[in-house]
C-alpha cells in the first residue's frame, strides 16, 4: 500500500482547491455556495466509494441484511480506508445508523478539541461521499451526514432511503 | 538543568513560533526586534563559521555558549530553523530539535490543512504537544536559582 501521507496531502489540497476556485469565480461566500462546495466534495467521494467497495468485496459472500452491510462498513471497510475500526455503531432498526469514530483519521492533525471546529465539516464531506458511494453499490441508497463536536471524534449519520 | 526558550524561523527569516519556559530576563526590546536580532545573528554566525573554520566541517554551526546559557541551532533542508536556549548542562540538544521537527512540526503543522506555509503556527495541538515534549525532556527541571 502506498504511504498514507500521500492521500492526506492530496485530500487537503482537493478541499483547498474546491474552496479557492469557487471563491474566485463567485467573488464571495454565502450559504448556498458553501453547500455547493460540500456537494462537489461529496460527489467526488461518492464515485470513489463506489469503486472502492467493488474492489473490497470481491471475495466476500452476499450480505444477509442491512445490519450486516453496516457492520461490514464499520469493520472491514473502515479499516481499509481509514486504518481503524468504527468505535460505536448505533441504530434505531428503522434505517438510521450512527457511526462514531473517536480518532477520525483526517481530523487528528487538525486539532484536539475545539480549535478549527468550524472548518471541520469541509474535511468530512469527501468521506461522507465515500460511505454513500459504498452503500449505493451494495444496493442501499442513503443520505450520509457528519457532525463533529470535539475533534478528532466525529459521528456519521446514515439514513437508508426506503424505495 | 532547564530549557529557557525556543524559536522557530522559516526560510525567509520570519519567526513562526516562540515560546519560553524559564526566561528570567527579557531582552528589553519589542518581540519583533528580538526575532530580527536573533535571525540576523544566526545568519551572520553561520556565514562566519563556514568561511573562517580552519577545518572541513560537514555540519556547520550547531551551538554557542556563554557563561550562563547555551544556544542550540538546527536547520532543516527545507530552510526551517529551530533555535533553543538551554542552560550549560545540556551539551547536545540536536536530537530534541530533530524530534520537534519530524514528529511535532511535520505531523501537526504540515499535515494540518488550515496551516498555511509562511504563517505563524497557530495550532493549539502543536503548542500543547510541544509543551508536553519539552517538559518531558530529561534535562527540563524548572528551579528558581
């Protein structure tokens, strides 16, 4: 596997690039812009997640149900992508899951508490997309959001869309 | 046995970080002037040492001492300069400065997306970890002497 630092630096620059370029074009930032940038990052992550999950589940058998899929995401998928397992998985058994990671990979170098809290969502958008892409290629359409109150711990909320 | 203070300069001479642990006497000039003075002195000494040294030296200037303190200097290939003042009992702080660079600076500043190269180092994470590291050094022991 390639050095992890390569992806970290690339990710930092992707986020910076998306924010820099759009600002240059529009001239100022407002809520609508912020949302569109987050969705650009999320879209990138979506496509990456889709491809990744094909590769990672090559050799695994079919999943029995939704919960099984989520457990796979929390253990194997998270290990391969973020180099650790999810610390806590909660569900209401009706399609909503909350994954908590206490030392999220991309946030550990940012801060150890509240500094830079307002900038944290930018760096989580791509990862939300990766999770959504992975789930979509496993047959589950979902909406993934992330929230963070004390870094480097963060929670990803996955809501499975029932068709 | 103690560490007095630490400066970090970038390639252009701008002071990115300064912290003191045990400094009994201030310089009597503003902080900006003090940083400029320190950087200017280091620049001159390095150039002097490399020109006037009677022997071949691979490393160049590493430290100087007065009767009360010793100044340790470490420069990275990327032009970052780490300067630490300790008391005379510390003969070689090179390893500590190397550790500060590779484990604290690179991990917490370079990998921090909000820290822009050339700006002063604001990250609390970096400050706290550096502080913990300095206090854990075997030769750090703040006494009132």
